[in-house]
C-alpha cells in the first residue's frame, strides 16, 4: 500500500487560515492540513471532487477561490449555509429564517434573493430545482451532510454557468471512506433543536458504499400569538455506491448517488411593524399561523471517470425532482391596501382595523375586504442532464498546458399551479376558510433546454499561470400558459438565447512571498421564460486585480468591477412583487458594482497552545447607470422612479468577519464575529431614510469541543452569543429578525 496525501485546508485560499486536524481535537492553523489515506497505486485519484483543485491549485489561480473543508465545517457545527459563508470575502448574504432553510446568497454584489444569480452545484452538478427556467433556489442542499464547500469567483466561473457574473458555489457531499467506518452525531439545544446524523461506509475490494441519514428539527425561535410552533423538520437520506475497474494502463470508476429529502416548515414572510419589533423582535402575528412549506426532493447522479496517463474523462448523468406546497398569507381581499402599507403605517385610520385583524386583536367583520387571502404556490420541478469534461496535461519545453474541454446538455422545467382562498380571522386568532372562495390564480409551465460547451487552458510558464477560456451556450426557453378553470392551453412563448463568453486571467509569483493577479471575463445570466418578448439576458464585463502575500501569515487583496451593459432583476414574493408577477424578469439597463475583497490569517504559538486569527473583509458598492421606472418591484419597490446613481438595495457596503480560537490538542474554543453595515431597503441616493434602512448589526458565535477518547467527542455551540436583536429584512411585509441566542450541545461517536 502507498500513501495518497490529500491537502485539506480550511480556507485554502491564501488569506484564510487553514484548519489542521490534530490528533484529538479540532484546531485552527495557517498551515494546510494533511490527511493520509491508504490507496492502491493504480486507483483512480479523486482530486476532481474539488472543483478548485485543492490548496496548490488555488494558490496559482488568477481569481479568488475558497475551500472550506470538513474540519472547518465541524468547528462551529453550523446547519445554516449563511453562517458557513460569513468568513468568505466577496459574499453578500441576506438572512431570512435564521436556519438557512432557503438561503439568499450573492457574490460580488449580485442580488442575494434565493441565490438566483449564483451557480449552485452539488458535486459539480447543478442543484437548483430549475436553474434555467426558474433559478430562484427554493431548494438548497443540507450543509449538514457536506464534507466541503467551495466558493470561486472571477474568470474560472466561465466553466460553471448558467450564472457567471458573480461566481459559483459547489457543495461536496461526503465521500466514500476507504476503510469501513461510521459516525453518529447527536445534538440538542435551544427551542427544542434536535439533530441526528449518522453515516457508515467503506470499501471491499473494488466495491465501495456509503449510507447516511440526517434529521433536523426545532420548534422555532419565534413566538406565534396563538402559541403554535414556528420551526421545521427536515429529513435527508443518501446512498452512494462505487465500483472500480483496474487495467494495465488505465483505471475507471463508476459511482451512483441516490438521495431523498423532505421538509415541513412553519416559516412566514409576514414580519412586524417597527414598534412591535422593538417591543418583541421574535413575535409572530396570528394571521401567519397557517403559513407552511412542505417539499420533497429526489436525486439520481451517476458518475463515470476514466484515467489514462495524463488524460482524464469525467461524465455525469443526473436528474433532480422537487415538489412543493407553499401556503402563505398573500393579502387582504382588496386592492386598496397592501400588507406592506399596513405594517409601515399601522396607526393610519385606513390601516388600523386591518392591522388589528393581522394580530388577532379583533375578528374580521362582515365586509369581504377584511378577509385574508391565503395562497398555495404549488410547484413541480425537474432538472436533468448529461455533462462530460476531458482533461489533458501537455508538457512542451518550459511550458505546461492543462487543457479542459467540457459539454453539458441540460433540460429543466417548472409547473406552477397557484391557488388562493379567503379566510376570516376569528376572535382569539383562529382562521376559518370562507366557503366558495377557493380559486386558481396561476397555471403555467416554463421549460428550458441548454447546450453549453467550453474550453479552458491553464498555461504554466515559470512562476506565471495564464488561464484562457471561452464558453458558449445555446438556450431555448418556453412559457406555456393554461386556462385557470379547465387547464386548456392559452398561449406559448419561446425565447432563444445564444452567448459566447471569453475570459482571461493571469497570476504571477513575483517573489517567494508575493504574487499578483488580474483578469477580465464576460459575465452572463440567462433570461428566464417570460410572457414579454423584449426581455434580455443579463450581461457584464468583469474585471479584477489583486495580490497575494505569504510571510507573516497569508493575505490576499482583490479589487473587482462588474460593469453591466444589461442589469436585470427577477420578481419574487420575497422582494414584494405581486403574486401574478412572480418569476417575471425585468431589465434596468447599465449598472456598475465594484468593491474590494481582503483577507489575512496567521497562527500564533503560545507554549503548547495554538491561537489562530483570521479576518475577511468585503467592501461593495452598486449603482444603477440610467433612469427608469421599476414597474414590477424587481429592484426594490413597484412604481419607484430610479435615477442614475441610485444605490442598489440590500447590498451592504461593509462586511467584516473575524475568527479566532485556542486549542491544546485535546480541547478547543473558537469564536466568530460578524459585522454588517446598514443596507437600503429600496434604491436611493445619499443617507438612508429611517423608513428605508436595515440597521447595521454585529453577531458573535462561540464553539467548544473536548475529545474524551479517540472515538468520542463532546462539543457545544452558541449562535448569537450576546443575544443581539437585529433586522435581516423589511421585505416583503415588515421587519423580520435574525436568529435569537441559541445554545446547543452535542456528541460524536466514531466507530
């Protein structure tokens, strides 16, 4: 047996401290960790499990890349992807439910709503329910079952469309272990939070397998006026099998992954008035008591990898299915007043009685306008395709070419059947359906077929790496609208898009401790199916320039500019759009988003103690480049006249994360501090008016662990250590809070 050495740093990008797994505890360190895995010399190497290529590749990339490995994920035991990504520079996030059920992630200033402007993958395969026809990611893989998370930005994102402006995120599922092993992880905490995770797997000869299950639930940290729970329950079950064929000059690996997941959550979009938030940030009005999301997700992913000398061919065939029922409060039974207007001005005479009905303070009167409209946005999704990529390394004189050629044929669709029914608020906060008011409000189907090809060449000349690449996509989307009553076809609209995306990046190691990088690439976000024929895809030219330092710690600074010639937004219920405009795209003309990403990390040795420090900082600014009217609300507020120079909403100017820890190899303590500056609720200029401002906040998280034996570890975490009450959103309906202080304890047993 030989030893296969895998570099697994926490933050492989220089400028993030790495995590080194010590013998008996989780520790933080600047040096990359090394994990030895016994393997046959002729086994297929699984380096491509990481899209970034690992620590060595990241250090030479012309763009920013971050690898968060399993040791880092275990440090704070986060189940919320937002908290995992807080330490990554260039990320702009918007919390929503406090648990990361439906994440809102932006990269380099892209709109965070439902992560729709970011390419999200699991094991290199698109994971969104319908990435082309409905990119809002209402499903997001459970980070609790992942072994790593990768984030990358810049020219390298051209490989991973359809969204190539901000960047891409790849979630790496747990690999099949070489030796037979398993783990049980049990956690309990505040608000009856419970997490049970278990996995077992190994290899026997050329056959490998992994079985894992996950259950996460909580009663929720918000207090419904009527006393019901406000939490969720999630289940996730996965099976992996693999088989290797060994030849005299080649190796092949077949891997099959099957997954099933479901969720039942009692979350809501209904927030609070400002006064009610200040009085009790975690209150929920009685009118939201029926709000509920139920979904099921299925996954089939077959991978084949062929290796011979310097040539590798990797092929994936995949199919994801997602079905959901989403019950939520939509409005009162009138067009004269909206929920957002009521919560913004509850003391207005016109709004007072409606506010009292929302809170359950009074029952609905006899007038139909005092009835609540509660809808079910029922949807079915399919995402499936075939992708293959070939890698070949060519050495010529003093130049090395690492060439990659890829092809993806993808198809996805969404079927919408939205319904509504009127409900009366009863005395005491109960809700009663009104007979004869049930109706369909939306029936349509969006479909997309996309063919994407790309070629990329990493050219190594001495201490300089030049990355050149080009991506081309042909996309056809259709929208079919059906009659609300009998379901017959009413209309069909087709949109064809063809785009070529070139890019080039350079990284040069000028001295032993300092290197510079720069790049430019064309960015693109596909237009979604629409009933409008004049909708255009989002396009930009993206620039970056920066440097890396390795000496007293590791540091990285990158300045970026995304120069949009067509900036677009997509309506969603989350940003306050009317129900009949949900998923409709709108164009805003040119815009600019620019900023700086910076990070530094170092480890101090104090006798037998280690004290690592890591900081990451992002400055972002986004401005519209021309005058227009936001007719749908996709950019902030329906009917708002936006002028050239208006700042883009929900883009914080400053985000700072500091992490540190202390460990002696048996016990470890870590703390994370996040600061986010104030943001605008709607686009505007100058200082932010109080009614349009989401205040700045600072949140501290704490974790600790103790290795009892080689097999048993005890740990504890505290999210929001100081119990700060802070606003994460004002859209669509009132003020909503970040997660309350949450204390959890857990134990892991390996066998």
